[in-house]
């Protein structure tokens, strides 16, 4: 299913799609493309009577509900298989937090994300609640929309709340009916500012990977936590936090070849056992991608665990805190960025020999912003405008490598992986990095030399990323 205004996106590959017996539907009444089905006109003709049982598909809990593309920690984006069981679990999320059928729920997140499509849409259907679906998030219109539609609950990602806090202060900001917000990825300092500024709103933070078999829910509203563990939770969903070697990018195993759990308050890699009632459905297509997300013989011979790729910690009183993401992805503007994909795009440039892509933290921002260390081919010169035009043509804005450092050779680990830890620590500080360093300037439409002045302006928010 595609929206009518996105038809041109699939126009060039439509023939290939149809040759593979894939039906294409448009959310509209008409479409000029041959063989494309329209939905809106048919919906208007549907009778109010219940659908006949003979028309219903035969499905079970393991049947595919939909596919959601995710970077899956490593490699290129992949289509995660979302089963009927996962959709049913997600649809119960609102109820756990205390949302009811009388609530009016505002969703301004993209529906290609599991949070909006599974928790948001499915959750509203499960409750029978009213859904206000915003085509595109607008920080300036957000509270006006909430007042206009009498919104009582909204979905968020951390960046959404930060954008709202960055809006100019106006009188009457607490004049609304919103009582609850459900989402993930909000930093404690933004969380605190959001409540001080916009009123007594219960923030219901949760954690869950799109393709994962583990999730946490902070149903008490504890500031900064992504979940709270109790005996009932442990009875249905199991997890472990194990020691992780950030340099080697692998779980630490003892002399017996087994992983070791971290103590309370310590940071460890979150893993979850794969069982009949807690399965990992994997990715569509190549099974190799699914295998990369699994750990075998973790605590005993023959056991199998799902590797979330996330570092977490658990406090003495049972609260779970997100610490960092590992592997070949980072998160920026609420989107997962696959470093492999960005590196391949940079590698298409005829002047580039090799590219090492990673995410770096920026003070005051959620997630990590894209950066790349590149090696130029012998005799080639770096041309800022040419590289800029290539990047903006082939990548979405959230995936742009905003900083580039030029190297003479690429350092590798003992397992022949490109070293990133040192680069991540040095980030984009021109006082530390002695190699040529460039900044993607959207006004100049070019990569320009990074200076101390630009660095200071970024940290003081005079230059917004």
C-alpha cells in the first residue's frame, strides 16, 4: 500500500514489482498507472455488515502481519518480519500504561516505524479509542492540534519532545488536556524540562527493538528509565545483561566459553532467550542476516539468545536504563542509520578509495550524528561541492555524514574491522584532529573546512544540526 502522492517513487520499478506477482495499491480513488489498484473508492462502497467468515485468511500467531525495514544493528537495512503475535503484544501496550477507549490519541510519527504502526494504530484499534493521525510532525502546530482535537494522549520519540522544548515560550503552554505521553528515547534533562514547561503529563517510556523478542515498559514514570522489572514480568519475558568488549565488538566469554552477567548498576549487552513463546522471527530473505542477530551456547550448550545490540543497566530497585547502541548503526533525528549503507554511497564517488562511517555524540542533541573518515584515491583532490551534491542526492537528510575527516590510511582491528572507537571519542573537534576536517554546510551547499569558530557555534546552538 502506498500513498497517492508517492506513486512516482515506484513508477520506475512498477513492472518488476508486478512481474513478481506483487499487487500495488494506492490510498486514493484514482490512479493513472496501469495495473495499480485503488482503495479509497472501494472503501466507500463497503457495506456496514460484518465480513463473512469465508473471506477471512487462515492465519496463526506465527503468520506474517507486516514487514518493517530496520538496520538491525549490522549491515544494510533489512525487512524485519512482524508476526501476528508481535502485533497483538504491541496493541496491548496502551492498555498497560492506562490508556482507555475514551482517550483521544495523537500520532505524528511515521507509520513505517514500529512504534506508530504497531503500538499507535493497532493500539487504538484494540482499545476502540479515537486516533488523530498527523501527516507530518510540526513543533509549531503541535499544541494547537492538541487543543483543537481535545487530545489526551500522544506518542513521541525523544527528538519530538526536544523540538517542542526548543520552541519559543508563549503564555498558556499548559493549557491543554494532554494527560499522558507514550514513547521512547527521551533524555532525562529533556524529560524534566518538558514536564516543567508543559505541565503534569505522565511520561510512559518504553524500550523495544522492531525485530526483537524483548521489551520494557516504564509504567511508573520514573525519570530516565525505560522499564521497571517485577516478578510478573520475569515470569513471561526473560533477559540477561552480559559483559561486552567494546573494542572487539563482541560479548566477553570466560574460559569455559560462556558469557557472564553484569552486576546491578553495571552496563551490559541486553540479550533475550529465543523460545517457543518468545521467538525471533528474523528478516525476510537471506537467513544469514537473521543468524547474525543470534548468540549460541551463551550460558550452556545449545541455548540460543537474541542479541539486541543495545547496552543497558539495571538499578538496585529494578529500573532499566538505556546506555548506548553498538554495532554498525546509530540513531539520529529519530531514525536508525546503517553505516554500511552510508559508506557504500560515499564509496560511489570516483575520488574515494575507502570510507569508515560512524556516529558521534553532540552536546544537547539526542542520538549520534553521522561522520566519516575517508581515504582519497592517489592523485585525487577533495572537492566539497561535488561530494555535497552526491550525498544529498543519494541519502536522506538524517543519514548525511555532517563531518568528514581525510586520512592517508585506514586503521584496522585484529579481526580486520575498521577502528571506530578512537574516531568516536575524537568526534569533530578541530582542536584534537590534525587531519583535514570538513563540515557539511547546507547554506553553502558544500563541505567546508571545519574551524574552531564553526565548532563553537555548533556547541552553542548558533549552527543547528
